[in-house]
C-alpha cells in the first residue's frame, strides 16, 4: 500500500464513529513521521504553498507575452455627399525580439478623391517592412527584457518561498504533536497513580478493619486517592485540549477536516524514531554550510538579483534615447529586393537636460539594494546564532535525558523497596506516599525532558530550513 493511501486509511479508521469502536477497540498509534507527512500532503496551507509555484509560472508566462508577435489592422474612411474623400487601410505583423530589435511586415492601401498626396500609393497597394532599432537607450536592456528576467528569478525564488512556508507549517504542527504526546504521557502517569492509590486505600482499609492499622490511616490514604484523582482529571482535560489542537492539522483529500479519535495515541518514548531529524552528530561547519541553502537566505539572494536588474534599467535611462526606423517599400506586382531606393526611414532623439528624474530613480534603486543587503546580512547572522544556540541546547538535552532516565529507575527502585517494606508492616503510609510521589514526579520530569529534546531537534531542523525536506 502506498504511503499516501496508508496514511489516509489510518485516519479514516481513526475518525470512525464511537459505535464502531465499541465493536473494535483497536488502538491506532499516530507517529510523528506519519503525522507530518499527512500535514505536508493534505493541509490547506501546504496546498497554498503549491499555489505559489503556479502564480510564479503564470507571472513568467505573462512576462513572456511581451515578446509575442502581434497582428494589427487599421482602417479609416470618409464618405460625404456621394464622394469618397479617402479610404486608408494598413495591416500587418509585428515581431519583437529579445535583442530590442522589432520587425514589422505590413500591407498598405490608400485611395480616394481627396487623398493626401503623401499617402498616395499604387492602385494595388504597397508592401512594406520595418526594422526598429534602439541605438543607445534600450539596446542592452529595456523594461520588457527586465520584466522577463525578473519573472524567471521570481519563479526560482517561489520554490524557496514554498519551502519556507512548508517549513513554518511543519514546525508548528510538530510542536503541537509533541504537546499532545506529553499530555498523553502525563495522563498515563496519573492514570497509573490512581490505580496504585486505589489498591493502597483498599489494603489500608482492610488492615484497619482487622485491627492491624489505625483507622486514621484510611483517611490519609483516601486523601491521597482524591488528590491523585484531581491530578488525573486535570491531565485528562489537558490531553483532550491538546487532541483538539492537533486536529487542526488533520485533513484529508478534497479539503475534508478530520477529528482525532480517542482511540488514536501518540508514539511512546521507546518507539520514537529520531533518525529522520535528530542531527546530533553534526558540527558547526556542517551547520554553517547547511545554512547557506536556507530558504529565507535564498529568497534574499533572488531579491538582490531582481533589484540589480532594476538598477541596470535605471542606469540605462541615463543614456540618450536614439531610435532608428528603416522601412523598405515593395510593389506587390514587382517585388525587387535589390532596389534600395524605395524606402522610408526615420530617426528620433530625446535627452533630458538635467536627468533629475533618472538620477533620482537610480539612487533609490541603489538604496533598495543596500537595504536588502543589510537585511540579508542581519537575517543570516540571526539564523547562524540561533541555530548554534539550539544545537548546543539539543546536545545538552540529550545528555540530561539519558542521565535522568537512570534517575527515574533509581526512584522506582526506592519506591518498590519501600512498597515491600510497607506491605510487610515495616514502613509508614507517609513514607510510602512520599516515595511514590517522588517516583511520579520523576516520571513527569522525564516526560518534560523528552519533549524538550524532541522539540529542540524539531527546531534545529526548522532553523536550518530543512524540516520540510525531511518528510
């Protein structure tokens, strides 16, 4: 079964009715890996990320439209008092090119009693072509070419924008998952503590009835049971709250939201797979090399390239505008390509004397580049320092967790030894309760260290910008 279909099957199974669960009490373990893969596949924000690429592709397509050939047709006619004053029509095809040269092929036909002599043509009309060349301004770069170049960069940048959006989504989803996991783990600890407290209360009550213990011990045992039950209810409420928060990230195909069932549980500490994202063996040099490919920094790089293109356009505006048009003319009945005498040509020149607008726009373009460079440098420094800080914390939490695991085992040994002494009448209820509470608190602290370690690993991959590529 494909992974996608497997995940869908798991959550369909987890979302079926309570009535169905009464017939089949199968527990479903939702691992972090399966959860994040589902978030990446089905969450609406993940689908919005796909729209970023589609929008960039549409933007590039629009920019390419600046180089589309165009057909044109224009006609004018004046008819008055049964007299055809003039009838003028022109049609043709304009072909723009990447190098700023535009080619034009056309057919012109004019006639009429009062036609302007300048527009008088042979009866069969006249074929013409035109070559338009910007000699100075617009020869190297123009708005049309700049728009397409920026659109190509925008398309590349959109890949990293999508990656950054997914990175953010999966980081928030991952934190929610581990909040759910610790709520469940703590809930199980208090659930187990109620069972122990209930058994002790029953045993104390029975021995008190037999006269082996004072009845006041039953009061203390009952108080302990009630306090445990209160803690159990609070942990149950927290677990239910975190389950609902986790449901915000659960979606299926066709934008169908899912609600987490009470038969779906998180992975346990013993079964958790950390090889996908725990990078404890990395050193500072590896981290710095990885940061160079961070989506946010890549976005800044493409923004700078786009601003450089804008600057080149502004610099080009400082040149005079000098455009040359050359139009060879051809008789449709006798096309002679070797006759250079039949032609039209024109030259247009313009140059602002002070260039205040152009120089001002160029200064603003340079300022934008400097501002973006400062932002890029600052963001890179923030990412490097934050990542190193998280990396140090992560390695420390690994050691703390490993150390405290043995501490919890020692607390358990003390509690079991005290329990044996209590059952044999060699210990008091106060001491056994104290040992037991120490053991319970150590379990809760171990759960907290475990979640801190998992969140640190999650945040480390998030700060490196590689969280979304892991799943």
